[in-house]
C-alpha cells in the first residue's frame, strides 16, 4: 500500500533518544557541556529519568513506559495518538502534554493524582470528563477541540487550584458572553485563553451572573452535604463489616418489615405503640453495646495478627541477614580466586585446585542455605500453629459474643411479644363483653375502627397472627445470627490458610533462589576450569 502511514513504536532506542536532563553548564565546562549532557542522557537508568520528550515522532500508541518511577514530565505532542492509555504506573507525573494528536476522549488518567499541568490542545475532544481525581490541577489546555456545550465549563468549578484554562478554538467560544461566563463561574482563574484576567473583568462578570451563581452555589453546597453524609455512611458500613456486625444497624427495621403478619399487628398500634417504642429502645441499647464489644474483639484480633506478622518479619530478617553474610563472604572469596587466575605465575595445578576448593565451598554454602531455610520453615510452622490456637480461642470468644447478644435480643423480643399479646388479648376480651368499652372505640377514626372489627371479633385468628409474627421475628434474628457466626468462622480459617499459603510460596521462592545461585556459581567455575584444561 503506497500511502500507508508509518508509525513509530516507543522502544528503548527511542526512549534513550528522547530522555531530557536539566544539567546546567558553568563557564568552565561550557565547551564540553553538550557532550556531557548527551553522555548523561545516554547512560542514565530508566527509573531515574524525570523528563521524556517524544515530540514529532509519529507515535500512535502510548506504551513501554513501565519502570519510569521518577518521571514527572511527559511530552508526546504532535503525534498520531488516538487514545490515552498505559499511563497508570506514571504516578509521579506533574506535567503531561498530549497536544496536537487525534484524541477523542479524556480517559486513562485515573492514577495521575499529582498532575498539575495537562495539555490536550488541538485534539477532537467533545466532553470534559474523567478528570475529577486531578485535584492538584493548576493548568488545563483544551483549546482547539470540539466542545460545544458551555455547561461543560461548570465541571471545572471543583478544581480549587486551577489558575490557567485555555478553551479558545472550541465551538462554545463563539457563544455570546463566553468570556463573561467563564470568569463568573470560574472565579479562581488568573489566565484565560493566554490572557491575564483583570480583577475588574472578573467582578463585572460575577455581578451580571449573581443570581444564577447563588443558585448554583446553593445546589453545590447541597450536593457536598449529601456526599458527606453518604461518605460517612459508607465509612460506617465499612467499619461494621470489618468488625463483623454488618446489617445490625438495620436489623430491627428488617425484622419488622419481614413480619408476615405486620398488617394485622399494626392495626393495634393505637394500643401497643408504647410497647413497641420501648422494645425499639431496648433493641438499640443491645446493638450499641454489641458494636462496642465486637469492635474491642476486632482490635484484639488485629493485634494478634500484627504480633504474628512482626514475629515472622523478625525471623525472616535475621535469617536473611545471616544468609546475605554467607553469600557476601563467598562472593568475596570467589572474586579473589577468579582474580588470581589471571596471574602469569599461577600453575595449572594450583588453578584447578583453587577452583575445586571454590566448588566445594559453593556446595557447603548451598547446604547451609538450604538447612537455614528448612530450620526457618520449621520455626515459622510452630509459630503459625501457636497463632492458630490463640486466634481460634479469640474467634471462639467472638462467636460466643454473637450468641450472647442475640440471646439478649430474643429475650427482649419475647418480652415484647408477651406484652403485646396480653394487651391485644385484653382488648379482644373487652370487645367480647361490650364493644363500647374497647380503647379503639375512642382512639380510632370510624373507618379505621371498622377495619379492626373482624380482628376483634376473631380471637383465634388474632392469636395466630401474633404467633406468626413472633416466629417471623425469630427467623430474621436466627438468619442474621448464623450469618455473623459463620462469617467469624470463615474469617479465621481464611486468614490462617492465607498465612500458610504465603509462607509456602515464600519457602518455594527462596529454595528456588538458592538452587539458582548454586547452579550459576557452578557454571562460572566450570567455565574457568574449561579455560585451564583447554
């Protein structure tokens, strides 16, 4: 295909070409500054690079930037990029220039929370989106794109540090009072479309739009308050889940809502409301104390976990320290022996004897490292078993806490059931003796009273409804109790299994490293032996 476009891939060679350093020249070294700077850029490690400039390189895909941990400035302007991607690991970026590309959508910036400068000038973007997390943003260039709706501007109000915005060249800029709208709704701006904002211009714009701005600010305040409440609620739900009391805050409401005979019972609210209110108060007291107790037990669990992790870390550090010391001594000896092999006075017999000794020493080192790992694994195994016992005891106590508190709730529910059964029974007895004597006669409106009459007239049906309601409440309590009980049981088993699996993986990895090191040393020694025998 004669006219097929030629694209450039971001590879190591291109990266080395596009590394930029800010080495400054002095009068003394100004003559050699250029050469020194090129040499520095050539030899610098990728993880140390702070600036990459890929301008005018015919790049169509952002890729191969993994490992640039220190990168703060990235320019890929004037290329053929169609999608913002593969930047999630560039978390230290403060300056990103993607101007003069073919990007239709703002995306892929989720992890770039340190970004202060973003240029997407001269692309094909129609909507301002996916930048809410860029809270440090100071400069935003979106000029010469395809943004048409001036309400897109309102999305920038949340950026309190934003001082420079460029939108010139978008269709929305052709609207009447565009500049006035920008200055009124983005009062923090210092520069708009490359021009310094004059205080009198900003004040005039705010005055003209005073009413709509006040209305918008009220809405924003309401939205912030709703988000705050939702955030606090989410935080509380998370905490409740962590301490294994999720759903306890809504248990009472769920119990009442799931009551299969609630419609019949609720017709007697005029009579039992005080009893229900009392039950709700007692219920809440138990739940509150339950939360305190479970939070305390969760803290004990976390402390036990932290203690285990601390002990495992200490064991690993001590073992690693000894192992590294042995390896360091061997490496020193190996380096010395390999160096002496270059001596002109060294005989073949002496050289081969030294290499044989080095091979024996490698075998001894390998045996020591394996033995250390075996001993460490046995030691860790004992510690994990001790932890399992202690952790299980803590878990059992927590499960008993669950049982104990649900029994308290049941006791209160039983008391409530007995109280309302007596109250409703007395009302039915009164009705049987004289319908005029029942409390409902005066407490309820005529229509409500007439709906109640069938229940007052049928003692057995009402008794069945009360029993059914009581059973329904207990089923709800039973289900939640078993849920929390099993959660605690599963958590214990899961955590202990995770510890075992982590230790198993660590042990396998360590053994593999020891064997790899041993084999590599033998290969190096064998190479030297071959040289002398040849």
